[in-house]
């Protein structure tokens, strides 16, 4: 299980689609049942492979959003209009369908309750997915690690996992949102892209040495990581997961 | 900044397929600047193939090109790889 073990060659496996739930207008949660799934660590991902009738194949890597839970895993897929894989997953796939995947993979962008904290999690849009696995694992393990989450979304309706985050906050987890494009009437939270001042207000002080996990589109992650280093956070404590240019 | 850039984490599956162990936590030493960084922290650029670059100096560390049946891996910029057994 741990990243230290020899895992053997990764094999493509067939998983069953169990559940597909719209999470926001552009993001769906997809739950798979993977026979023989040996568990995963919070922050790891799966590779998903689609094969067209003519044999053309496309692979994408998706962060697992669920805490370890038997043979079920959940991913959150944002529909990219010009994407090769995501429109199929969000528009065509149905419960009962089968899909090829392999995993879990990765071991760098991973948090275990035994690593402690405090934790600083910064999400751009659907970049919340691997951080959600950490938040869910923290709750499931009844960890009291002091955790702060800063979520950047375009609008209230586009906050991924908003309801569940509301439910889980408290008990040492604080959640702050910034809505970068439109805000509901009466919104008193942040209304701009994540910047140095916002991070200074939301994050723990650098001398508390929080373990930092940043996930989102590449420009978002670049900006956040740079600002955190400027504020005095140690680069070695900042782990990043960039998923290319998709605009949060 | 290349907006299509991702992290070494994104090619974790491919690396594990080749090396049969989890490789994003493996430490690679850059031949150019001497930085020792986790492979998951490298900058990954995808084009006709995949190039993993040093996060400090941008030196090309690893290149990978695949077709359906084969994979070509090059190590133009890695001096040593430290892997946990």
C-alpha cells in the first residue's frame, strides 16, 4: 500500500459505473466499483482510458475524491468543451456502463493522517477533488489536525462539493470561499482571484509550518505557490498538482 | 508560463508501468543545476511526447514517447534516481 512497496506492473482493469451525480453545472461526480481495488491514499489518482471503435485511444488522469472505502472510488469530472475524454464521461456515460482504468497511482501529492499538520489546502475549481479525499479521510479517521481550505470558484453554483464542505466544516476545519466572477446578493466573502493578501489572511502563519497542498489549473497553482513562498512558507512544504489550462 | 504544463504526478501511471514501483516520490538529481527533487514535483510538458523538466532550472530530465506497443524513455538530464525499496 505505502509508496515504498514494490507494486508490480500496473494493469488496466474494468470498472463498473455505479453512480453519476451532477455536482455543479459543469462538474459531475462519478462513482466506480472496481473489483479487487486494493485501496488508495488521499491525493492519489486513477488513469482512465477510452478506446474508440477505430482503436484510437485517449487516456486521462483523474484525482480520486473519495476517502479509502472498500472497492468504490469517486472522481469529479469537469466538462471541457474541447476535451477528448471529459465530454464522454459527463455526457455519455451511464450507470451500469463499464470503463477501463488503472491505479491508484502517485504518492507525492498525498496526505496521511499520521503526517499530522496543520494543513493548508488551496483549490481552484474542480482542483478540490484530491483535497476532498484528504478532508473526507480526515473526517473518517476522526483526525483533529487543524485544517484550512481556501476554494476559488467562478460563482456560488460552481463551488464543487459545497454542501458537503458546509457539513464537514467545524471540528478544526475552516473553509473560505472566493467567488471570482459572480456573487450571490449579500455575499460578504472574497470576490477576487487568490492573491498574497488573501493567503495571508486565510493561511496559518509560515512559522506554524503548515503542510500545503495546492490543486487547480496551472496558472492558478503557479500564482498560489509563488505567493505562498513570498509570504515565507517553505517551498519544500508546498505540494502542487497542476491540471493544465482550464480556467477556474 | 506554458498553461498546458502539469506536474510529474500526471505521468505517475506511465512511470509506474515502466518501473513497476511508485515513482513520483523517487528523487532525481538534475545534471544541470544539481537540484534533487521528487519526480512528482517536475514540470511536465506534453507534445508529440512527454518531457519532464527540472522545477528549478527547466533542464529536460526525462523524455518519453509511446506508440500503442512500445515506450521509449530517455534520461537526458538525470544523474541519479533515488528510489525507495
